[in-house]
């Protein structure tokens, strides 16, 4: 199972949430600025668990295969 890594960045009116393949550094899925807030409001991203909720969302839209990535 591949490992995923979370990268977040918040500053004033800027926001970035990104989930990467830990080995290759390839971006699996990411949200910028207003999209971060919208994904939280829509229930796709959980601020207390960006990595887990982001991986579940990526699976649900077919970006990654189910259980292809681990948080640990």
C-alpha cells in the first residue's frame, strides 16, 4: 500500500490543501483558496482530518483506487 502525505498552507485570504504520494511527491488531489472552504462546507474535507477526508474524497471521484493509499 502506498503512503499519502498532507501538505497545507494558510495565509490571510489564501489556502491550500494538497495530498501527495509520499514516495514520488506526485499530487494526488489539491484544493486552492475558495475551493478549500467550499470543500469543507460541502462535507468533502474535514478540517480535523484533511488527509483522511481528502483520501476518501479522491477515492469517491476515482482519482485513486480504494485503499490504494494509507495515512500512516
